[in-house]
C-alpha cells in the first residue's frame, strides 16, 4: 500500500490544455514522453506556482508549438477531473479554446516531438481524454469549424 493511500491523501496535479483551432483543423502535438509517447494530444501542461490556468495554457501553447496567443483570448471549455484520466496519477486540467488566423504556423518545441494541424473530424483517438475535450469545444461553439 502506498503511503498516500494509507494516509487517505492524494496528490493532485493541476494542468491546463488548449484546443487551438485554425479553420477546420485543431493543433495537436505528438507526445515525446510517456505516457502516450508518440500519440497525438492537445498542447498543455502543468500550471506553475504563481500562474493562473489561463496564463499557463497560453505559455504551454507557445512552448510546445510556437503559437503565441493572448491569455485573455482563451475561452473556457471546462474542467476535467476524472480520477483515471492520466496513468501517472490524479491530474485535474482546465481546458481552453482559442481560434487563430488561417496563416498561423506551428513548430515542435518543449516536450513535443512534432506538431500537426489535424481536421476536427479526425480527433477520435487522442491521448488521455483529449478527444472528449475537443468534442466539448465543438459542442460549446455549436459550429462546424
């Protein structure tokens, strides 16, 4: 039995993810590290001390893809906190949506081994629960983007 389980406590990690839309495509990163190494996922990561989740989302998008957005342009999609959403332990994420201009380019950085603009209707097999997050973003916007 793990000490945390014995004491009845659980470490909860706080993250932020971004659904970045360009036309009819979403920007995805190929994960360079486990878990889900090699699979496509939304750009995102840990919220650092002193940051809001919105600021962290904009920072992670820039670090992983080179795409710069103003944190104030990120719209809230929702909070994802299923206990089993990440095999590394308990991760709670706040997901945001941002649309970028048609000419926006991206490049892999930080812990992404590649980036891809993927058609929104081709996002059913993403890492973690990211397919669910993209679907929620589409429903929320009630648009075929």
